[in-house]
C-alpha cells in the first residue's frame, strides 16, 4: 500500500513555520503520512540552488523539518507578488 502524500501550499509562510510545519505537518508525519511543504524561499536565497549550498547573505531553508520535506520557490516580494504568484504555485504543486 502506498503512503498518502499531503502537499501543504504556502504563498507567505516561511519554510520552517511553527504552525504549518512544526504542528500541522509534524502531526500528519507522525500519523504516517508523507508531507511536503511548498513555500517561498527565504529572502535572498536562490530557490533554484540546492538548499544545502544556499546563497550568500540569506538564511537557508531546511531540506526537511519535523518529518516534513520542504521545497521552496522564488516569488516576487510584497503582497502583490503573493497574490499574482498563486496560479504558478498551484501549477508547481500539480
């Protein structure tokens, strides 16, 4: 039997957000689900670079946290970038 996958989409939450990843995602992971958090990359991190290497001058996003796999994407800054990026976020998750 295949383990179900939950994909948590975020347009604004940071990669290791306490509520989204540390509580909701961790609870699902402990229940035996595979969990992925698709979220914006931290400021000044190149989302196309491997997360282990990161980019100079910015915080690095973890690859995994509390049993949740973290995948980042680049988005434009501000609320407009969040809103206009929602269709691309949905396509990336599909």
